[in-house]
C-alpha cells in the first residue's frame, strides 16, 4: 500500500496525535507482564483500570481519570481472582461496574465506589462460572443492560446475565481470539485460532456466515458501525501484517486486502463510528496509523500516522462522552508502556481555529442509557443505541442502578472497629505508629483479662459460700426433724 496520502476533501485529513504532558500521565504502575494478546486496560469517563503484576492470584488497579502523577506502590487493588487477570471491561451503562476474567476460569463483576478504592477490594458483587478452562475475553452487550459475553479456552462463548443464569454458544473448534458486536447487538463476529471468521446470531448461537480465506489469517475483527462491513487484521501467506474489509452478508471473499508491513506484532483495530475513522496499533509498536473508511472505492483512505519511540503493550479507549469537545478531541488512547510503568494519554485532535462546539465532527453518539432490558433482548427485539449529544448531554449524570443478587456480607467489626476499612500502612512512620497503637491495645486487653480473671475468682468464691450455706441449712433442718421425732 502506498503511504503517500492522496489529498481529498475530508474534514479529518489533518487529524494529529497529541501526547499528554508528563504531569497528566500515570506513573509507577506495575503493569502486568502477561503475554496474553489483550489490552490489559479499560477506561471510562470516571475511572482508569489497569491489570497489574502480582503474585498468588490476579489483580488490577482502578484509578480516577483525574488522579494524575505517580501512583503509590501500596495503592489499593481489586484482587479477588485466584489466577492471573486476562481481560477487564467497564459496563457501558454504569461507570462504577467493571467485569474481569481470569485464568481461574471465572468471570467476576465488581462495583467500585464513587470515591475510588480506599482498601483492597476482594468481594465481587457477582461471580459467574461455566467455563472449564481459563477465560481470555469478555464483552458487554452494546445496547442491553446486564448481559455479558465471555470466551474461554474451552472453545465456548458464555452468555451471562445479572440473574446468574448462563447459556453457552458452542460452534468453535479452537481458541477464540476476538469478539465484536454490531451497533445494535444483533450480530456477533468472532475470529478463531482455526483461521475462520464467523458471524453468529448471539441469542441462538447459530452461525450465519463463515469465512476460511487461505490468503488472510484472521487475528482481530471489528464491526464498522452501520456500514454492514467487517474489518479484520491478520497476516498474509507471506507472514506480513495485513488488513481486510468484508461484507457482513457475504464472507466468501474480502472486498479489499491491504498489506501494512513486515513486523510481527499483533495489529489491534479501533473503529470510531462517528467519524468513520479506523486506527491501527501494533503490539510492541510505537506508532498508530489511522484511515478514513468509505462505502465507495478505494474504501480505505490513509490519513496520517502518529509516531512514538516507546513501544505499547496495550491501549485503552475513552468513550465519546469523556472526550474534551472544546479541544476538538475525537478519540483518546491510554497507552501502556510496561518498561516505564507509565500510562500515557494520547489525544487525536482535529485542528480547528474556532473554540465553539463543532457539530460537524460530533454527531449524535451512543450514550449511557440502555436501549433494551435483558428480557426484551431475549424475546427477539433489536434496537439501536440511545443517542446523545455531546454539546449538552455529555456531563449528564447516569441514573441507572446496577442490580445484582444480594450476597451475605462478611462481618469484620471488633470493638466497634471495622477491620476491613483499615488501610495498610504506607510509610515507615505510619508502620511505627500502628505498631505502638497495637502494643497499647495489647496492654489494655491484658489488663482487662486480668481484671476479669479476678472477678471470676470472686464469683467462684461467692458461689462456693452459697453452696456451703445451703448445705448447712439442709443439715440443720434434718437435725431438728430428728430431735422432734
């Protein structure tokens, strides 16, 4: 493919990437070193979640997106999994709900307080089991509240509901590499290690279309909004990185194939349905290429390339309602740099001189309200997302309440002190103060124990005296009865 841009009439021709200043980055995060092909990062308008390196189980940190700077090494974590965490995703309709999957073959749903974590979170609001092997992918339904899809190494896709009911989709013959929903959630596209691309009806699990194209080994797949197109990334028969465009109703042959380069890192596709822009980021690369997609030839129009010397392990994407519309920001990545323990925001900006709201680059976009309930979706109803305007509605509070089965909460209160609320000491001085407080508490408890022992002895003596008095009274009564007789 020629990298020389063909200048044409496009409002996104001059989009450029802007890296946040150092004071607006997140530092000191022990990013996981797991080699699983995933992003290990999830972002919404309130929180940033990153999977971290840990021993004896899996964990991830949840940080408010405005809490920039160096993160404390003892920052509280979400650490309830028995195995390493492989994927995390925020609920699109509730900013405080996040789902995670792990090597322990479980899927868990967590609720993060509005103020963030003050202590390690070990109790999930919901635990979902159904996979027999580790779970590598999770995906929330895009228009329905309370439905979560997960893909495991048992070659199965699991549909999970807040009501704790679970259904399986069993149509794959190898490990599932990627899942993607269309805009209204009526179709599910999957790529598999068996080199096949499938389009599935997610309610019944019926395979509607299947592609097995020898010239293009599919790794990742994404639906292109309402264009009735699929885009896949993979490798060609010559092991060069490649992208292919498909008609979702006919997967017999790709519409177009384009070779990217000869590098070996996995290509992650990100599609913005509002601007029809496609972003390609390679694992281990430092650059991000972006294109504009059209329904007419040449279909893929190369725009520009963002370059950086630091390699990326994964990328998180901010939802549209979390962008800075005043700066004409149309997309925002959160780049994971493992070697530096750094999370680096990268804003994709359309250069405009006017500081007013730019309606032509911010059309109505999917909001934070579900279009359907789980029962409506299961009954066969399909509905597009509830749209919102970023001009007025992007700061509107979400009134949706996440309801999960009520679990009995374990108590940890001793002498009126909630042991679970105590945060571990973070510095040596705090550790010493806590040590002296504990020594004082031990002395006080020993004194109380001694006083109670003395009280017990006194009560035992009183009890013995009462017993002796009763026996003496009984003996006197017997003597009187004998004398009278």
